[in-house]
C-alpha cells in the first residue's frame, strides 16, 4: 500500500457514504424511509438484490475456493433462477397488492398476529446474529492485511454503513448499492485481467482453460445424485431452490429490496434479471480464481497465503522448520513450472501422449506440494495454538496486494469494503424495518405519527448496528460461534419457508395449525443440529416439509373436532 | 410476462449444457 492506494481507498469510501447520505436526504415519512417511496426502476432493484447477496466474503472466498477446489461451487447457484421465476409469479404481486412494508406483515392477513410475530422473531434471530459476521469476516481479513486492530476495523466498517443507512433509510441503501456493485465488478474483472496478462508465453484464454482443466479445476458439473453433498447439480437445483426461495421470498433483507420497486413489473424484472445474471457473475468470480491458479503455475506462490500468520509463526522456535519447508516448496515449484510449460507446449502441438505424461507428472508434483503445505500448517498450528490455518480466504487478496500495480490495490481494497458495506446496509435496514413494523408499531406503540416511527426506525438501525459490532468482537474470541452463525440460515429458513409456502398455496391450513407446526419443525431442526450429522443444506427441505405436512394433519384434526362439536 | 419466465429458464438450461460441455471437454 502506498499513498496513491490510500487516497483511492478513502476517496471511494467517502464518495459513497456522502452520496448515499446526500441523495436520500429528506426521507421524512415512513413510506419514504422504509420503502424509498417505491421509486426504484427494475435495473436498480436488480443491482440492489445482487449487491445484498454478494458480501465481502463472496469476493474474497470464492476465488480462493476455485483456486483450491475448482469451479464446482458454481452448481450451488443453479436453483436461483428457478426461485426467481416462482417468486416473480407468486410473492411479488401479493406483497405489492397488500402494500406491505415487510414480508411478515402479510402473514397476519393470511394467518394471525402470533404467526406473524413468530416469523419476524425467527428472522430477527438469524439476521441479527449474522449481521455481526457480515462485518466481522471481511474486517478480520482486512485487519490482517493492513495491520489494523480487528475491533477498530469492525467499528470502522460498521460506522461507515451506519452513517448513510440511519440518515437515509432504504433509499440510501439502494442508491449506494448500484455504484457499489459497479465498482465491485469493475475491480474484480481488472484483477482477473491482471492475472491473465501476467501469464508467460502469450497463453490465450482458451489455453488457460485447458491448463486448468488438465489440472482438474474445470469440474463444473457433477451429475451424481447426493443431496448431502453441496457440489452436484441436483443439490444445486433442489437444495438451492429451497434455500433461495426462502432467502429471496421470506428474508426481509431481500424482500425489502424488491418492495422498493416502482410497480409489480419493475420488481419482477429486477428479480428475473438477477436470475439471468447471478450464475454468470459467480462463474466470472470463480474463473478469476482459476486465472490466479494458472498464474501461480508460472510464478512462485506463497507456501501459506496468510502472510501475517506465517510471519508470526516465524517469530517462534518453529522458524527453522518452516523456513526449511519453504525452501522445499520453492524447489518443487521450479519442477512444476517446467512441467506446466511442457504441458502448454503439448497442448499447442495437440500431442495427446505428452499431455497425458505432463498431467501425470504435475499430479505427482501437486501431491508433494500439498504435503509440504499441510506440514507448514501443522507447524503454524503448533507455533500459535488456536490459529486458523485455513488460508483460502487470503489467496485472492494476497495475490492483489503482491502483484497488482499501486492504485489498483487501493481500488481492490475499496471493493472489499464496498461489498461488506452493501450487504451490511441491507441487513441493518431489514432488521430495523422488521423491528419497527412487526414488533414496535404492531404490538408496542400502535398509534403515533410518521415522524415518531421514522425516528424509531433510525434508533433501531443504530441499535442493530451496535449489536452487530459487539457480536463481532465476541466472535473474534470464539471460532465455533462463527461456524454456528454461518449455518444459522439453514436452522431457521426451512421453517420460515414452510410458513410462507403454506400461506401462498395451501389455503386449507389455518393459523393455529401453522403456528404449532412451525414450532415443532423448529424444535426438530434444532435437535438435528445438536444430535445428528444430517447435511445443513437438507435442513431447509426437512423444516419446510415438516411445517407443511404437520400443518395439514393438525388442520384436519381441528376440522374433525369442530365437526364433532357442532353435531 | 410469460416470455421473461421462459427466457430465464432457457438461459439456465443453456448455461448448464455449456458448463457440462466445458467440464467434459477440458477435463
């Protein structure tokens, strides 16, 4: 980082925060503050939805995931376009016609107050905890890379978001997201192109594909059926469909984005374009990871990508052993570079025999590299007890900080901040909307003027932001807490989706049956989490099915009871 | 808006076929 990078980083951050605050000034009534006066065109709805879903970890982790594991993560998103189509047909016209502020408000018109409050409570639980991690995860990586204090980094990101979300509400969130996502995608593509242009021997895009393919990284589609494994086409289409139906249809962080659309058509088109663009966008981000992987076939990769941690380990008695392993790694790299060049030569000559020979030899070299890397991780774990030796989140950012020219480093760091801010802003805004509309205005203070509710929403936004930052500083002490929050969506989403699916499609089920079914389903899911080894992705399906089936049975029994009583 | 729904589904289907082609021909 030099002065140009710092200037670019802070100018970008200041412009975005200033723009959001200025553009959304004067949101005095509750319609303006919580729905942005329903003024968004479809393209802004689409950008808002995409910016909300893509958190900083998406842009840091996904290239690292492709680097280590290939492109197969893409399959996880195949259910998303299907969910967009279903929600455009069902949820969007319903929410618009009922003029709701939150998704849960609809549940009271369909069922009753207790079901609405239960769903709102589930949402506040899952989103309130995860907003802390949305801030914490990038803050951890940024603080490591920049040498900042982790808690100060958390407060810095949280405060930036708070400035414009508190002052401008939903409108500020959506207005800033269109620029944030533009900066994010531009920065990512520039980083990918940099990796590509630094490849030797005029390697073409197709050759980069082939090279990655020969090394097993282009594992885009797996046709085997196993719902407990996230990475096959059926998990993506079925498990992903359930997950994205609940995320986009029943999570206020997303529902709040398309409720701000000008009309049913604008909201629908926003969702549908998200369905068109999301998979290609993830493909691009994963492919950037592949380009970094190909780049490191010809340039020396660090043996461990979290440089700060390995440097700490070198301050201990384990330093000699780590240095020895590093020099082994350097030797192996030279062999691999030679083989990668042989492989490119063979691909150009279309010499199948030589391709096969090079591929085999690279496989052997990769195995010894992997063994050296795991030995280094063991040494680091021994040197610093409790250290996190997973370094895939650091692959991309370390590449950026090492190989990108000054100026672009500042831009890419701004990208990480933007991604963290755009997701956090939507989440805080949704938490405040739900707290105000579904809890405060409905059950605590039902009669007051608009000014009162706008002020209350602002304070709830501040409250949730402070809660998120406090939770992040606790999470810093507890690794297993972070893992719990990362799957907390799976714990609540199935039940919430079951409630909403019953509300949309199963007119037979009434309020008491759905309420009891939802509580039983949630208890079963919590039991599964603590006492079984069922894959988390299946929780969504199990929870949803229990709510629907049990709701049916309970309603049938209730109807029988009423019939008997009336005889 | 039926055409938009079909477009989204068609684009997904085309992408899956393209990715299937890539993963079989580059592996």
